[in-house]
């Protein structure tokens, strides 16, 4: 049975309101909702379904495509991949999307690794990104996946595809919110990513099976991309980019928005810069800016002693244990701080002094990408409790 699955007991099942896929496509309710929130959601889907009212062929075609797609997925993946129609009344409906201003009444979901309560982060941007934008997208998306976050995007060409691919390459989970029916891959050139997402995340759509991508569909689906996550990053966006719609939806629904800064002479960053200028988005230089602001960091190594709480002769031992757990770049940066504290003004070296020292003394620093890596590493060390940051971008190791 591909159409409905019982996943919870808190909310009535979708079949209690529509009975079957034919009623859903036609917008025919067999039970009325009384809550204002639910009534608005119902009105939204019925309005979309009015075009199909009385057109039996359209309704039957939609139902047939849904069932055929379910059979196709079962043939490809067996029972590991689920195809569901989840209503706003059901427990499996994504909790964050339920909170947005205009949540879809029904979401069609196909995927092996969908979870309504996953920790998500949305990444969007231009369909024609520069090499710089693609490189930054890869770096940030990979870092977020490493922290266990699910990457959400719209499976468009360019930045969307890059975000999904990076999540997949790094063994992470990703959700693609479509502007078509769930059974249609658009653009067709993303066919390879489309099926990989089914295996390593989920496809999500509010549109009925068989629906092709109308221009307005993609603008509307952006509210779902934003709704899926507590935060959204705009990698690069021109002044008319659809990514700005996603950012605005996120901002208006009280979610955090971040934007990458680019070359001020490039038109593909005009929209991003405008978001920052209007205080709709916070500047993100790297993943640490996002993670620290969002509060995604959790204790990842319970065995690490908290240096700030260790006193006396045990302090050095605690420091040695922490140092042994650092990665290669963290050790380079930490060692630089220790050496600079003896000569820097006030014992707190500035960021410029740290960068200059590392570039002059670390023979293997060339394999790192530059200042952004150092900024990110300093943020990581601060989060781990072994570095303090002071006004004017000055640092010291915890004594």
C-alpha cells in the first residue's frame, strides 16, 4: 500500500479527511476540520485542486502516477524506501514546517532516511555560481554534515545541486524540496542526484504526482525549504535570485538567515549583500559563524576535561589531554597562541599576529586554504573551552 501509512496516533490520519487519493486530488473532504489553523491549510489545497474538479481523467491520472511511482521505487529499492502522503494532521508531518505562516496541507515524501525531527540546515543560491561560490558551498556544507546536520535545498542547478552533492559525498543526509510532483525530476540533468537523494535522504513536494514545474511552483516551494530549518544560508544570489525568496520566507518566519560575502563588483552577489545591508541576514565567513550562532554545537567528547574548571597542578595534565585530541590545524593554531602570548601586548595576540606567525613558521600551512580556515579553527578552540576571545579580535589560551 503506497498511499497512506499509519505513523502516529496524535493526529487523525489523512484518509480520515480524504478517504483515498481520488478525494485528495479532487479536494473532496469527508470530514471537516474546526481549528482555524487546519481550516486555512485545507482551503489552500482545495484551491489548488479546483482545476481538477469534475475532471475525472485528471484525477485518475494523478492517482495512477502516484501508484506507479510507488511501484517503481519498490522495484528499485524494495521496502527500504517509503512513499508517503503526510497530512498536516499527522504526527509524521515535519514539526518545523507546521510552524510557518502557510504550511502545505499535504506533503508527498519519498526517501529512505526521512525524519520529521532531524536537525536541518538549508542552503540556497544562484543557478549559475562562480567557482568561488561552489568552493565555499562545498566547504560549508561538508562541515555542517560533519556535525550531523541534514542539508535541505531545492535541487535546482548550481548551488542547490552542489549542496545536495556535497552532503552525499560526505556520507550525510539531504532533503530536496521539489517544485514539481514527487515523481518528476527537474531539471532532467539532475537525474543522478535525484535517485541518490532517495537513497540517502528524501524528496519532498506539496504538488500532486505528475505535476510539472510551473514558474510559480518554484517560488512557492521556497517557503518549504526555509520552513524545514531553523537557519538558511544564501551562498550567492543576484538581485532577482529565487534564493532571496527563501531568505525572506525564513526571515519572516523568525528563522535565522546567513549570507556569504563576495566580490562587491560581481552581480551574482548583489542580492546577498543587500540581505546583509538590510540586517535580514548575518554575514557568514565560514561554518563556525553558523554553528556558533545557531547553537548546534554539542559536547562531542565527554572525556575531554574542562580546563576552566581544573585547578593547580592538574591544569597542565588537562591541557595535555586536550591537546592530544586536537586535529593537525588546531594544534598549529594552539601552539602559535602559546608562543605569542609571551611576546604579544598584554599577553593577548591579535588575529593579524596569529596569521603572520603561522604563515612564517608553519611549513605545511600551504595545504590549508588560508585565513578563513584559521578563523574557523580559532572558533572551534573557543568552543572547546581552551581559547578565550577578547575585543579587537585578540586571543589567549585558557590559563
